[in-house]
């Protein structure tokens, strides 16, 4: 269990000194559970000045738009250069690129709506963000899938590409690689996001049994000297007001000013803004979009996948013995079968309330856990499919085996998965 660090906050007066957005993110039931070492700005666009000069592209500055960015990417490509560095081996780099693009479209208010669960994900604005995200991916380094984020940043420093967008851990890496701010590279807010600070926060916490030593270690993190040393090494900025940042490089001083004057938003790519389940769903959706470029793709966590897989309600059919079939029984795909229950909200709900109905369906109930487990296993796969318009099971007898088929209908067609199990000998009649 993660320990509260309330004693450190009280002793150091951190509630009053810390940025309120960051403070709120650290709290649970009124108590803080971590000490931040610094904040990175995620909505940043880095560029190599020599590559842009070679391509005849003016250095980006305040007010740089996505349209101008895409035009400049095209100019770099036409000049024979690599327009956009991307460390595709690290999945978060693509998600950061998407969330920066999304922020540029929906703005600060839209971001807050999203965090509060009020963003309409199938809306035109999200589709616009996806379209622009896809357009930028078309200019990405062909070798992106083989590069980690730091390798991609190193390539930018060496002049192997013109632009890179990710959190300003890249600033620390560029400096470590020997690149000089203002001479070799520059940095601006990601196009269309000048009026916000999208934060990725490094936090230290403890589960240590020896709370005395662990808390003593954590209590030193908020000291101004520690905050400055950490920021200088990582490219981040202090999150407390009373740290003098004048000794930091120009980029970090500018970043610190933005942090204390602009709305601070929390990143979804790194789990700060929303739940881990939401973060997982976002990664699934972005990954699927990168592969398919379909704007209809939705991601979800396994938990959410189960909910979607079972909603509205997956119908379980059981074969009906000949002597029990009623006249006028409808034909079609599932005939001759009857509904014995539905999976709803992750559980099986038996059809029919009477004792006879329960007894009849109990005869085949041995296979219900098989279907339930199978359904749960499918939930993660379901996350990478389009949202179903209709779903159903069917169960048929084939050569002494019960075959259960899951079907869902999507804009891409009908998807089916089948599972079968050996029937008990007594259940092979009919």
C-alpha cells in the first residue's frame, strides 16, 4: 500500500507552495500520496534549425498553426529530408502526438470536458484530430518503429530529421547529446496549444515498511536545490513557487513561466488525467488507428471491453429437442434453438422465472462457465474492434459437441468467433 506523505506536506508547507493542479492530482481522501520531482511540458514541438534552413522553412514561432506545420513538413520532405522524428518503438510517443493534436483541436475547455467525461468521442472534432494526426504520421521517419524516444531525439540533434514532438524530456536529451539551444535546435508549444501547459509529472512515492527512512528521503525532494538539480538533468521544471529558476536554460525558464501563468492540464498519455483503464483504452485506440486509419475505431480497457461485449445483452441459445418444439417456431439462422439466458453486465441471467424453466436450462448449464470465460477472454480483442451494432450467441449440436458462436455486426461486416465443447453423454439427445 502506498503511504501518505501528509507529514512531509505539513512540515514543508507544500499545500501552499505547490501548483494547485498538481496538488489536486496527488490527493486522495484529502491526503497526499506522492512528492513531485518536477513537471514536464508535453505539448512541445522541437525542431532542428539547420535542417529547416536547408529546406527553406522559416523557424516556427508563437502562433504557429497545424496547417503551417503540415505545409512545412511537406517542404522538408520535398527537400529530401526526414520531416518528423518519432520514437515509435515506445508506444507513448504516438499517443503523445495524438493527444497534442487533440488538444490543438478541442482546446483547453474541451480538454476539461474530456477529463470530466463530457467529451463526445465520435464527434466531428475528434475525427478532425484523427485526420490531422494521420496526416502527420505520413511524414514520420520510415525507421520510426525501430527507434526509442531517446534515439529519435538523438537523431533530431544530429540533423537526421526536422521536427519532433513529445514531452520536454527531449530537451534534457538534446542537451545531453551536445546540441545547443538556439543554435542547433529550437522549441515552441505544439501548434494550436500556446494557451495551455499539458503536464507530465514525475512523482516519488513509497510502499516501504521502514517509513521513517523512506519519508526522510522523500522530504528532501522539494528542497530548492534538489528541484533545480533534477530539472537541469531532465529538462523539467520545479512545481513549487519559491524555487528560483534563473539559473536554468532559457527554454526551461520560459516553460516555468507558462506553468505558472497558463491553465495546467494533465496528460492522458501518461495516466495523470484519467484512470489507468482509460489510458489503456486510449493506447488501444491509437494503435488501431495507426494500423487502419479508420476514424471509427474505438479503444477500451479490458474492463470496458467486457461491458461493451455484454451490452446490450449477448443472447445464449440452447438447442430445443424435437418433442419440445412449438408449432410456428420461427425459422432462420438459430432455428431450432431457444433463448436460455443473456449475458448482461458481466453475468449470466437465466431466461424464465419458473421452476420448470430453470430445471430445463440447468440441464445444459455445464457449458455456461465455458462461454462466460470465453466471453471474458474475448473482451480485450473486442477493444480493438469497432463498436458493435448488434451481438448474439448461437449454440448448435454437431457430432456430439455443443458449438457456441459469438456474432457481432460492425460497419466492417459481421465478425464471428466459435467455441465448442464435448457434451456429456446424457445431453446428446435432440
